[in-house]
C-alpha cells in the first residue's frame, strides 16, 4: 500500500511539473509559453517565431479583456523573420487570477514595463524590441513611451488603430458615424441601420455615461462592418479556442469579469483619461498602421497623435480595405508594413 | 399558474389512485460489499485536454425493486445511493495542470439490462500549476523564477452520467463502464466562478475483499393489491 502511494505521488509530480524546464530563448521556430506573475495575476507570454533574428515584437492587445495569442494566425510572415511575443494582459485572454482586486490603468502600464524587462532579461540586451499595440493597447503604450524610461534596446512603436487619447474617442466616433453614414445613405446602402446610428448620435450631444459610451462604441463597431470596402473576417475561431492554449470558458469569463466587476476601471479609461499632455513626451520612432474605415478609433486619431508626438521618425500606412482590425482584414499587408519598418530601423 | 396548479392536483390524484392499486413490501439486510475502484480518462476544455480520474466509491444504501405489473410481467431495477472520493488531474498545455481532490455523493438507477443513469455532486480542493516557467520582476528589474507556480481554489462539480453494469448479466464480472460529462466550478477566479466542461469515460471494478463495508440493502417488492403475497 505504501509503495503504491509513493508511486501515485511520483506520477502526479511528474504529470504536474514535467513542463517546468527553463526554455531556450533561441531557435528559428520558437514556440514557448512563459508566465509573468505580478500582483495577483499570472499572465502568459507566448513566444513564437524566429528568435535567432534578435528582433522581438511585443504585441500589446486591445480590449481591455481581449487575448493576444489568436492573432498568431495572421502573423506567419512576421514570425518567419522575428519572434513575436503574444502577451495576455491581466483579466484578459487566458491570464489566470484568483484575485478580484480593482483594475487600474496604472497597473496595466506597470505590467507592461515588467513584461518588457522580463523579455529583455531572457533574450538579452542585443535583441531589439518593438512594441506593437492595438486599440486599448495604444493607451498603455502612450503612457509607457511618454515616461521615456524604457530599455535602450526598445527601438520602435508600431501603433495600430491605437486609442492613444481615449477622451477624444466619443467625438471622433460620432464624427465618423455621421461622415460615413451620410455617404452610405446617399448611396442607398443599409439606410435603416445607418439612420439608427445617426439618430443615436443626434440625440446624444454629450456622452457622459459608460452605457452611452458603449452604445456608441457598439454602433461604431457594427457600422464599420456595413461598409462595402472593408474585408470581412471571423473574430472567433472556436476550433482554435478549443484546441489551443485557451481555456474556452476562461477566455470568455475574463472578458465578462472586466465588464461585470470593473466598471470604475472602464470609466477611468473611456470617460476620464486625457493623454493630450503626455503625447508630446514621446520620442520613439513610430509607425502608425490604420484602417481607413476604422470607426471605433477613427483615422483622425492617427493624425492628432502623429502631430503631437516628438518622434523624428513617424510614418503612417493606411489600409484601404480595413476598419478597426487591419491585422485580420489585411494580414499580409500589415505584416509587410511592419517588416519594412523594422528592416529600415536596423 | 392556474393550469400548473390543476396539473399538479391531477398528478397527485393519479398517483394516490395508483398507490392504492399496489402494495409494497420491504425487507432490509446489511450486505457486505467490496469497494469499487474507478479509473477513467478525463479531459478538460470539452474533453480535449487530457487527464485522468481515479476514485473509490461506497454504496451506503441500495434498494432492489421487483415490481409485478398487473399483466404479471416482472420488472427489476435498483437504486443505489453512494459516496466516494476522487482524484482528478488534467494537463492543458500552455495554460495549466490541475489536480482536484473531491469527495462526492450521488445516486444511480440501474435497469435490469445493466444500463444505468446517475447524478453526483462533489466539492473539494483544486490546485493548479501554470503551464510554463513563471517569473517575477521586481521594481529594480531583477527577474526571479518561481518554482512550481500555482494557485489553490475551492471547486464544486455537478456530474450526470450513464453506463453499463456488466454484473447484471454476469455475476463474476463486477465491472461497470461509464461516460460522464461534468460541469466544474472553480472559485475564486477573477472575482467570479470559472466553469470547466469536462468529459470522462472509464471503468469501475470491484476487487473481491477490497475495503469491504456494509451496505444497507432494501429488497422491495411491489405487487398489485389483489395479488397474493
């Protein structure tokens, strides 16, 4: 009986800890997951691609509450040349946490700093790091770069449809709905749906509550998918969720937890965060990637941010068949634009 | 609401009439039974993330029913009430590995053919270990590795199941085969319950003389009231 107990304990230990070896941070086809444990959250960072290139791209996903890893299907060209780090932020994707502590923007930025330091430690200071942010990730990146306190080997910012100054979103979204809406109504396309969006904007001069903001945001999201020039894509790939590192229900739960338990955090981002004064401190070379028909974070945001930052290198690439997610609508073109930028930065 | 009340009243009257047409005779015995051992494949994430379950189970009350219908046809079935102890483990690459130690309680209805359905509830301790090397970074930028990084949770499961009891046809083969989907709630998780949908399939076998214990067994004979006992 004692021998069988010992055997059982040994088997369980082997089963649980067999995957805990220190990985090699090298190789042309790296595919490893490491975790950052920080302030009550265990955040996975999936490292995929060519680590021998000594170029690492840290993907800072949108949301808050989305995940990062599912974007790997759209980044195969990037992963052939560089290593891409898909980091799930706290309360997002498959990040695990038994904590229910209140979220803050400052906590997310602090997490981002630590992710960069961890990657820098593992890949070494000779590895150039690029931050590639999308949407909400643009808020975090704006704060991160405005502090000018990042390692020397962080060489550039790839800002894709970034909500860099969230206080502007309400007006910019309304403006975009009215602009595209009037064009589409004139062309007699989806007239009823566009009228609903326009009526909402007309009846809400000022957006003061989260409910109104999310209604506006939802109208902007739905409206951009009605535009004929935007390439469609599947947002959720269920087989990938089931077979991959995602726990299907954890993925949806994390997102739900933010919208159910963290309303003050969402208010902080979308109703109170004005980063106008921070933008002028940004000096990092920046590539703006924007969907021409983005109505969630409209193209005008790129113009405002580009005119405000001090970076000597700032370039903009506009994707003419994309809305808020060029990486999903035009993956090939986005991969090419990023590779072109990084190769010229070398 | 009114329709529901009328339906309930109708069912009550029908069952009362039905009960009057049959008589029930119970005899009770304490039976020594060895404890079955369960071994099964158990997969998390709709069954695709592999793991196993091992457990023991004790039937503390068994009712063996022989019902003689008015037509003279005899129907045999039994109902078992059991408790058990299970150790579940799974590995979800890139996410986590977990062990879940949980006592359970449940009941099972077995037809004479050997086909059975059951429902059990369990609760216990779940420990997860992250699916990759884990690090902390302090404010000075120093990176430290955390060995066997994991977390402890309370968990609760609801598990329906179905299976076949081969001993119904062959007394010398005390073997059951079963399939069970399981809904497991893990708490606390981001201030909410994390739900898991697990799938389990495996066998239960009673080795002779293994952890023998008493089962209160009721032999119940139900026959039409006009038939001779």
